[in-house]
C-alpha cells in the first residue's frame, strides 16, 4: 500500500504545473488520493496500487490538455477504481455544478425508455442513442466512471449520467456542453431526434434519480407510497398480505418500532387466515442495518409464516445498502423465496460513507466508504442476491401499470 508520505513524495517528483488552474486541480487530485488511502478500509482490493498510480500520473500529466469537465470525469474514474470489481456503490464523485436534462431514463428488460419528461410527449419513447452513439455503447463508456456494488446497481445509476450533458460532452459523445441530442423511437416505431438543454441541479431535481414513479391515472401498488418507511395491505382475493418495507430504520409511521411492525405482520396474517406474506424491498435504499433484526425475528418465530412457499421477498436494482443486508438475512435465516431482479446492493459491501471537500473545488461532492459490512462471510465474493424466481419488467408492463414481479409471487404454487 502506498503511504501518504510516499504519495506526497510522488507528487513532488512530478513536474510542477505552471498554470494556476492546473496546479489547483493537481492539488485536489493528490488530496483525493490521500483521503482514499486514509479513509477507505481496503482501497486497493478491486484495483492495485499500480492501477491507481498509473491513472494518477496520466491524469496529472494531462491536466493542461483537459477541460474542467474532463478533469471531473477523470476524478470520477479515479474514485471508481475503488469499485473496479464492484462491492462499493457508496463511494463516488459528482459535480453539483453539472446540469441534468429535463428527462428521466429507465432500463427495462426490453431497453431504455423515457419514463418522465418536462415535455410529456416524450414519455414512453425508447431511447436509441445519445447523438450518434447507441445507448448501450454509451453505458459501456460510462461504466469506468461509476462506483457500484454489482452490475444491477449500474442499471440504477446509468440513467442520471446519460442525462448529464457535461459528462456526455467530456466523453466526446456529444457536440455541445449543455445540450444533448437524443435519438428516440415512438411507440408507433417512428424515429425522432430531440435536442434538450440541461437544467441546473436545483431545477432538475424532479428528474434526478433512477427510480420509477406511477403514471397519472395508474395505481400500481408497489409505487403507491414509496415515502412511508413501511406499511402493509391485505389482498383478500389472493389471500395474501403485501408488506412494503421502504426504509431500514428503528421507528416508522407514528413512532411504531420495527419490532411492533413485525408483530403487526404476524397478527394481520393470522387474523385474516391468509396464505402468504410478500415483503417488497424493491424501493428500499437502505438505512441503519442494526435495526432490522426484530422484523426478521418476528417472521422467523411465526410457524404459520416461516414456511417454504408462504414467505416471499420482492427485490430489485434499488434494493441497496442496509436493504441488501436485510435481504441477506431474510434469505439465509428464513424459509423465503426471492422474486424479481438481482439486488443492486450486495450481501457484503463497503458503506458508512463520509463526505470530503476538496481544497479548491468544493462544488464536487465526494463520498468515501469507511467500513466493510460482511453479512454473508461464507460467500464472501458474492456480489448480489440472485432471485430464485427471476422476473423482469418490460416497458409495456410499466406504462400499463402492471406489476409482473408481484404477480409472479402471488401466482407461484406454495410447494
């Protein structure tokens, strides 16, 4: 491991940058490298010291030839070396000064689509290309810039970067810095070219983030109340109890503890003479992973619930951080069946990220993981939870308000 003293020595050995702007970027680059070594539990697990040093040297030497946006992209690439082979979606770097197109993209089983837009006419169109670059090729170009736990986690993160014009321009995928031309396909099969101008971070918050949202006039159960930490609903026709677990925390609605919520699940299941419990964590981005054991224990102790074919977990790309830890225990300690797509959060992952501020560019938001959480030591290299019943969602499902993942859990024979 390269010590801080060695890193400073390396910096001093490099040629001094004459331009003040380049010198500031150089200082930030070395400051960032020092913090990575100082704060991260195992910064060189995914990429070697030599990999870091080579990229450090190349970036430092190229500063006079790079635009500010390109430097930011190289810093993103540098931090993403920590997660070269996954397991660290908590670290990362982005610029608060970058813009965001007034559009939200989502990768369904059948491709990338516009699921939200300032111009409602664009909603439902398939994204074919960023200018002349096919969208899947653009994602390949983005991959080295993105900290992630696994490949499913990447799907949750690409959409925002595809809609960040400065990043696309820095990668030389677009001609203009704050405008992006999209190649879209209408539901009727017509190809359309649309040029959008990026909004400031504050103006674009409605379009930031990869999560889907319900369309007007639709009421899919899983998207009906994503903000409440947890809630449940009896589905009498299916004799099922649907439980949405959106936040890993000690207390939820009205101050209810997570242990009391577990007891409510068991009581509601038994009083209504139901046949299965479905715990949906597809929208759970995490929280405090020390708080969920009482919920696990309530399900484990219920002989009527903790049976093969009666207890299901719905998982997906937004099941992340402490929610990934929850799924590890839910899968390991209970007679449960996972349904959906692989989780974005890993069974074992780096987390407890802390913010750092660079000396000269405070507009860059840098987060570095400080702790390793190992909930599945017997399978230390496992990067995701692969559902026993793999179910994807197509664009047609989404825009029609259908939920094939929940449907699969409801329809699966008990045995």
